[in-house]
C-alpha cells in the first residue's frame, strides 16, 4: 500500500455581512470570511491537502478566484470535485486533521457538527476526522479578530 500525506492552509479576512461557514457548518457570528466563494477556510485547507497528497497541485490551479463560475460557490461542491480527482488517481482519504485559528467565536460547541459533516463529505468514519480550534493569543490580524485561518493534514492511501 502507498500512503501519502498532504498539508493545506487557508486564510481569509473577516467582514461584516458574510456568513461564517466552517467545514460546511454555519456558525453564528457577526462577521464571516471574505472571499470569492463561500470562503470556508476548513474546506479550502482540506482541498489543498488532498490535492497536495495526490500530487495534483493546489486549489487555485483547479478553482481560480478569477473564474466567475466559482463566485459564491459552496465549497462543499469544490471538495466533491477535488475528491473526484483524487479518486481518479487511485487514492482514498484515510484521515484528516484540521486546526482552525480564530479569536472568536469560540468553536468548542461546533466541533462535533464540523467533524460529522467533514467525515460525511470525505466518506470517512468520524474517528478518522479531527477538528481543533485555537486562538492566536491576540497576535496579528487573526488575534485582532480581523482574519481566520486553517491548517489541514490529510492522509491518502492507494493499493499497489
């Protein structure tokens, strides 16, 4: 069996009037990430990790923010397309580990729903998905509540 690891990262500025969607779950917040799509930093980081592990480049190559077709798109649809590319290469996700970095809102109560949703989207058991939430301890744009970021690590497997 061949095992490959990919890591992904995404960051968006926060803006009033935008929904905060994380791992496909809407979280109550006065601000949300500004971006071309729905700006779900979790799914964007996971997509980058999937593509990276499969040697397929990055999210911007497949879903450029200059393409009007992706304006306001649900990032879950982008994840489906990225997964199709990974599966076409013979790979299957085996686990994902996500770290969301945001000063607020507190995400503890939302982590179970995010974990369930991400597991379903990736066709994984819930125990193969981990969601962590951290603050930036008041440092930088994230610490000032002006931005949100996410790191993701994905494991892929393919039979020889």
